[in-house]
C-alpha cells in the first residue's frame, strides 16, 4: 500500500494467474540461481518456482471476503486473511495466487508484530497510524520474520509473494537508509522467497528496477499513469515478466491505451482494494 502519495490510501497487490491463453498456469518454472541450502523449516531449498509471463490478467483484493469468481489469471490477496481453502479453490479454477504482506513496515495488528524488536521500529507510516517503519539494516532480524511468513505463504499453497514497502529509503522512516542498503534488503527478500519455491514481485521502487529486474519475477505498481512514469516499468515487459498495475483515481480511458501499448496488466481499483475492479 505505498506510493509517491505515501499510501494516501493506496493499497497493495498480490496476484493470481488463471489458466488461460497464457500457458495455462500463467508461466513456467525458473531454475534457482542460489546454491541449495536448508530453509528455516529445515527442508531442502527449492529448485524451481513459478515464472509468470507478461500481460497476464490480475485481480487485487485486500479487503472483504475474497471473491473467487473474478475472471483473472492471477489473484493478489492477503497472506494472513486468506485461508488455504480459498487458495485451493482458486487453483482449482486455474488461477495462480500471490500472498500480500508488508515487510518494510510492521503492522501492529498482525499476529507476529511482537517479533519485531522495539529498536527496529521507526516512525509511523504517514497516513497509517497502526504501522511503523522497519529498520531494514537489521537484515538478519527481518530475515527471520520474513522467513516465517514465507513458510506460512508456502504452506497455504500460494505461488508467489508481494512484499510491501520495498522503497523505505525514499521515505522519512526515522532511519538513515541508503539505496545500497535497500538493494541488499530487497535481494534478501527475493533469495528467501526463491529458496522456498515462491515467485516474488518488486513493489513500486522504480529507481531500482535496473538492478532488480533480473532478481524479481514480476512488478506491482500503484498509479504509474497518475504520475506519468509507466514507461519506467518496461524492463520487466522486455524480460517477459508481468507488470501488475493499478490506478485509483484516473478513469480507464485515461490510461488503458498506454497500458496496452506498453504491455502492462492494468486495472482500476478503489484504494481499499475490495473485490470490485475495472480492467483495461
């Protein structure tokens, strides 16, 4: 749920690919580049994970009961609020499913909030009183929490993960974060996801696309049309990786033509991200 407008109500993403013209499962498996090692759960590292293709359709719902009837190839839904049964229902319908979870911030209502040391919590996220920035320099501390969430994501049957707040270095977090530290953090997120056989997306963070496009499996973007920066996401499309894009204020007629030209998977949503959606 982040953006230039600092989550001015902006919400987040996660995805689900339906079996459709785009290779049934929405993509093939990608070989792991990192050496095999044990995960936090003691199982062997995964050798493959879902590799989504560009131009898949998607649904993004983070509030209310998940509507499993939306005609989209990929669903992005909340990790904690979505049951394994719902994921299985979507899979049975041929969809791929992504779990959304904030990790660059700590949401006070989440069941594992107390796992974040007080010293690793920064300022409140502007516009979100129940959310605190996380000191991403404490990479081993966050890795443990991230790993446990990924294990839950995998156990529920999700295909991928959408981490939120991957651009804390651009915000007033209470910590002196650098672009270099953000890159290291984001690469850690990707490595841990891939070890568990999960695809991972880059949320916003346009400035670091050149360094991360080869590490991430898809992109999730809020309001690139509103801010006239959708062209910056084309490295993902050129790599045949999807860009799951949502606008909150612009009508379809203001961005769909450009989205189709660029190859983005674009929808219009309310900022609360209920089931209702308009697709290009």
